[in-house]
C-alpha cells in the first residue's frame, strides 16, 4: 500500500512524518521545501499533476493535510482560500474515485456557527458556517462527498503542535515576554494536539480502512474550554506565572472575524466505530509542552 500525504510540511503533516519515520510506503508532498525532509513538490490545485503523481506512484491512500487556515485573511483572500479548501479536495476526490483509492480529508469545527448551542455537535447536525474559512471547508467536504470516492472526513478543532504557528506557541511567547495579556473568553471548543489526530490516522490507514468504517467523523481531544482557559493552562504548565492573563470578549478586538461561540465536537461515533480512546486536552497539552520546553 502506498500513501500520499499532502500539505506534509504543516502541523499535522509533520506529526505524520515523525510517525512514518523511514518507511518507504509514505510519500510526503507540499508546495514548499522543508529543511532536512524529503518533500515531493505537488500543487493539489492542479488536477493533471495530482493524477500524474497518483498514477505514477500507485497511490492507494491520500491523506489531505493541506489547508488555507488564516481565518482573518480568508475574508479578503477569498479566491485562494476557496481554491485550496474547496476546489483542491474535489480534485483529490475525483482522482481517487478514478483509481478506487481512499481519501482521508481533514476538516474543521468552523463548519458550525455555535449560535445558541451548548451541546456537542454530532456529525448529522446541519452545517452553518459563520465566515469564509468555515464556508470554504464546508464546500470542501461537499466536494468529497459528491465525488462518490471512498473517504474518511475528519472534522477537528483548535489544532496545535510543536510545529508551525499555533495558539500554544503564541501564548508561550507572549506569557514569557509580557506583563499582562487579554484572551477571549466567549468562544468554547476543544484544543486538539495534532499528534493525537495523526496517531489515529496513521493507525487507521495502517490497519486498512474497511467499507463500514468510511464516512464523516469528529475527532478532537476530550473536554472543553475557552481560549482564556486554554491560555491559563498553557501559562500554568510552562511556569509563566509573571504574566497576568485576563478574560475579554470577542467584540473587544476591532475587526475580528466572527467565530463559533461553541464548537465542541461529539466523538461518540469515531470511538464506537474504531474502538479508540481519546486523551483529554489537558494531558495532551502537557505532552506537547514537554516536547517544546
């Protein structure tokens, strides 16, 4: 079995690289190079190039980790956002439909609005994204579903890792260098360590996904919190006690893009179908901070 990982130089892709090690059944691709890592240059918005690589390398599974994730910039950079988050998944799905392969596609909790909600979202709740980023990811899901290809769509939330730019690394820097800090306390979700999601994907693909296991799933770490509570835990676990962190509302940030007030994901389906347990976000945060610090 040959596996192609797209967007392999991002957070989730880097974790998959670590898990795969020197295995030759994994091919890692991206549009940019990464020092010390072999990367196949592949633009997944080019259908001819995608088809060429999949056929030449006899790819059985594509794990799509590529995404446009700048929620604020997506409001004005609409074309690029839609191209990567909506059009590209459709291209990958179309090619995998042709070959009979499996597409593992990563989506987001931002397909939901979180309005008037206090119960975790199950997979069958209708999507109603608030912003361009959420809409683009929803359209990407639709493109995969409409293609008829074999697929696993994984909605996740608040992803962080040792790699790239993310909330954990930003908070580590800010709480170590500033005397005080305000963090939003009116958005509730679940932080997810990218390694936890990568381990699930790696095991599922390695075990060979069965027909009854294909479909749409939610995967995030267990528990829930606000960004403010998340920041407090990051500072506390890392010993950055000199920074005074106070809660604030989303409206206090001028020009902020509207985001879900509540986007906790229900993981009952994925735990039942795959027989997995998922760690609590606080335990995974400690693991990530140990690796970083």
